[in-house]
C-alpha cells in the first residue's frame, strides 16, 4: 500500500555547496582546529576572527556553511582538549 499525500519540502543542508555572491565568503567547519590554524584560515578568507578561550575550536558563529560579508567578524570559541 502506498502512502498518500504531499512529499515533504526539500531542505538544503548547511554545507559548502553552491555559489557565494561577490563580496561574501562561506565559513568552513573548523571544529577541532587549534587556535593558530583557525585564525589563519579566517584571515585567508578575509574575515575578522574574534577569539575566545584556548585549546581546540568548540564553537563558531556563524556556524559552518554560513555566508558572511568579507571583512565581517567570525566568533571562534576554543576549549581545552579533554
């Protein structure tokens, strides 16, 4: 017996897909990266890293896959490795 009704709407996963408008950058998933590597990547992307804590990257804002203006701030929150 087949299910009746409408198909659910397709949702795009947040990830590194699709083109980004001029003057914008897509933030990669840097979770688990050390401070130096994450800061270097942010600078290479053309965004301003705002660092909090030490250790490995635990959270970032905007989240991975987020699109921001070049020159915008990206918050990088680090926590000691356990």
